[in-house]
C-alpha cells in the first residue's frame, strides 16, 4: 500500500457534471457550477485526436454514470491513431467496449507530475467485471515515468501505452491522451504459456499438481514464478515428486489475498504464502540495492499484470524446506536450494523444458517444448512476439485447447482486445 499514489482529491461535483443520460439520447451535460474547469464533453470535443474516443463515450454513456462515485478520475484516452491500430473488434459489442473503456479509467486523479520517476506504481481502474478481471476494487494498471518525464502505462501481456498529451483538466479529474489502447491483463495461463514463454515450466508444473485453478481463479494474488532454467536445474528432483509434494512446493510461490507490486516488498519482512502444510511457514524478503530476493531467489522481472493479480519472475524454485536460505547480494547466482544432482535435463534453451508435457493439449497444440526463449522465437504456425495473441485468437491455440474451456473465453477476449494492437513486449531478463 505504501507506494500507491496518493491521489489529489478534486472538490468537484461529478453529479453536476454528468447528467444522467438515457442511452441513445442527445449528449448533453450541464455546465458545472465551478467555472474554471471545463466539463468533460467540452474537453473531449476540443481535442481533434480524440474524436473516435469521444464517439465511443457518447455511444456508451453508462460508463460515465459511474464516475460520480469516485473522488476524481483519470481518463486514459486513446487517440485516433490508437483506434486505427486496433482492428478486429466490434464497436457494437457493449460488454467488450464497456469493459475496455472502464480499464481506461483510473480511480483518482493521476497527474503526470505526481508519478514518481523510475518507480513502478500500480493504479486501480474501474474494470471490475469478473469476466475480465479478478482483482478486488478494480483491475490495475502499471504506471512508469522515465528520466525523460514521459509517462508510460503498462498492462496485460506487457503491452505499453505512452502519454502523448498530458494532464487535460476537466471538472471531474484529468484526461491523459495515449497512443495505444490498453489491454486488460490476461489470465495466468496465456500469460505464462504464450506471452512469457520463460514461464512455461512453471505453468506445466501447476498443471501437473492440479493447481491452475487455485492460482488463476483466486481473487487478488501475487505469484512468484521461477523461469524455465530454474526448473531445468532441479528437474530431476521435482519431476520425481508425487502430486502432493509438488503442490506443497508450488504453493510456496503463491501469496494469496494481496496484489503486491515490486516496490511494496520491504526489506526484512515475511510474507505468508498459500503453503499451509508447514506451520508458521513464511517467505523472507531481502532488498539489497536494486535487488529483491525471496529467501535466496532473486526477482528478475517484476510486475507482470494478470487477470487476478501480478506475477514476478524469479531465478530459482523456492523450497519450503529451505526457508532459512539467505542471499549473498555480492554474488550473482545464489546456491541452489534443491539437490542439483540427478537432473534429468540439461539447462539451456535447447534443453527440454520440464513439465510442459503436462499442458492439457500437448497433442493438438503447437507447443515447442525445446524452447525456453523469451517471446519472439519464430515457430511456424504462430510466430513473433504476438504469438500469445495469435495463439489465443479464434484460429489458434486456445480455441483448440478443448481441455480448458473456462479460460478459452477470457483468452479469446484478451486476444480480441490485443490481437491487432501492434504489441510491444517487455523483454525478458
Ligand atoms: C474470475 O474467477 C472466476 C472464478 O471465481 C472465474 O470463473 C473467471 O473466469 C475468472 N475471471 C478471469 C478473467 O479469469
Ligand atoms: C535488510 O535486512 C537484512 C536482514 O534481513 C539486514 O541484514 C540488512 O541490513 C537490511 N538492509 C537494509 C538496507 O536495511
Ligand atoms: C521474519 O522471520 C524471521 C525468521 O523466522 C524472524 O527472525 C524475523 O524476526 C521476522 N521478521 C519480521 C519483521 O517479523
Ligand atoms: C463481445 O465480446 C466478448 C469478448 O470478446 C465475447 O465473449 C462476446 O461473445 C461478444 N458479444 C457479442 C454479442 O458479440
């Protein structure tokens, strides 16, 4: 909680601003009593680059009716170019458009000046529909400001959206014009299987231990996900475990009921995990300079948003029986906490990725078990960094994975939102 933005409260009456509009009626908003700030419709109408967004907002006025319940909001408004880049969606699909626009509204007024430089900050949005997100009180978006003072929003599957016209004030808050549509974070499965392939082993292990639902359907989670090479290193040990023992280890990687951004891990604190098999088991956090460790495992890539929380990539599999393991920040690679001997596989991108044969659709689906490359490896049917998106489109992966119907819909929805956006992925470490 400590690092969440403290929002400025705007002393405005959104009720005065937003007259209840029957759907389909003319767009009419009363002038607010405050004279200095303009009403939202004036601000939107005055920006040529927002004409598409303005039309959509007028078409779906229900969204604006929620705004008065917040002490100010920030409209992250995609410009016309952003909508031009976004194909294959149906602007008449009310559920889709409503949820998409809700994901583009932050709770509280977030001015670009209030965003700290070089620190990732989570901000809650108005997206609450369980079909799209299982984060209580609103799905999050990640905000970053670089040294050049440019503010970037990061969302699902590492998609990024840059503020091109900052801080347009209206009576209920601020409008930030951005160059790309934001993608509501996808579920854990497509995120780890398709977008961050370096986490395929972790996902496979969850399937092997029957834990996917526990990790992906819970509301509010923080997941520490070891990369593939971490599993490769101890594959001989882990692959021989029975389901219960494996689950015992994997649950140590789940922090339930909290969505913790990387900046919220405080040095010397202990986290409660989903592993309740061992009494008083906690996970110890160490911060040393820019490094963050969980026991002795180092955080490699932080803050990957998913539908029900956040994933941080770590460099080693955590062992609940080695909870006293501490890092030596002076060295790059910490001692393994599982026996390395007896490894069935070698480490490296050419070596097999443990547990990927536990994916529910290995026969039908074009999974490359020999690749632990990050996104971007070309592999025939589904290629390039948009793999995850293409794979989960109607022609691809998720649609064929009949073993996982529950996630297919959400993945398809995410793909629909994402598919044509010209995604920029955050590279894997
Ligand atoms: C949210 O959780 C419910 C189960 O509680 C699940 O059915 C739904 O698919 C989840 N939504 C997403 C977007 O994952
Ligand atoms: C972090 O905590 C460790 C003990 O867990 C302590 O030895 C170290 O001095 C702390 N570092 C800082 C920067 O406070
Ligand atoms: C965290 O756990 C360790 C080991 O059990 C203990 O020594 C330490 O005091 C705990 N720290 C806090 C802040 O509770
Ligand atoms: C609207 O889009 C969602 C998400 O892609 C989809 O599940 C739903 O079937 C669509 N509804 C209509 C009426 O097309």
